[in-house]
C-alpha cells in the first residue's frame, strides 16, 4: 500500500508479545473484552472459533497463533478487535489495545525485505518517538484458502 505524503494515519495501537502493531482506525469497528468463544471443528490452528456479537456470529482468530508467536494465557488486558476484512467482519484477539494515535505518513518506512514475518501483511513500520510500530494490512493477513474458510464461517 502506498502512503500519501504529508498525510496522517489514525491508528489503533495494540500489543502482541513484545511488539506494538497498528491498524488503520477505518478498519476497526469496535474493541471488546474477551467473551466466550465457541470452538469449531476442523478449522485452522489460529482460528479460535466464533462469538455472538449482538446477534451476529463472527469468526475470531488469535493473532499470536496466526503469526506463529508463543501462545500465552489470556489476561484482563486481552481484547478482541472487531475489524473489516475484505468486506466481512472478523474478531482478532490481541494481548492489549494501548491507544489511538495519529502518525504522519512521512514517519512510515517500507517493511524490511528480509523480515522474518511474512511481509505481505505488513504495510510498513511507523516511527513514533523512540517506538517502532508495525503497520498491518488486515486484508492481507490470510491466504486465499483461509479467506474462503472465513467466508464460509461468516455465512
């Protein structure tokens, strides 16, 4: 994704393991505390199941598992970020949501080409004070096959 120079991004910042990540606020529908998740059989390992969100059944994924990070117990800070993923609604479990910030596009660098993370879902790295924020492209987090599975779950 190309960033327009001299613009600002509004980002929801969340923590996953020791790193900070950002999602464009335009992709975030809401942020909720962890609620009971109904497990579904024969789903990818990172798929936690589904939740009932005010009468809508939405799939929920654990971003730690998706990124192959060490799995830890959920805490009081654990949140489900409800996002728009290619036109459908999904929940994403993160360790904690920390803040909403404005970041000038001039402070965003392209993702390093030799990144250990699969670079297709990293839009760039934002520099803010002494912090680095990994900017995610939520529409690229899943393979086509995984996206099809999510579509099936979303009805």
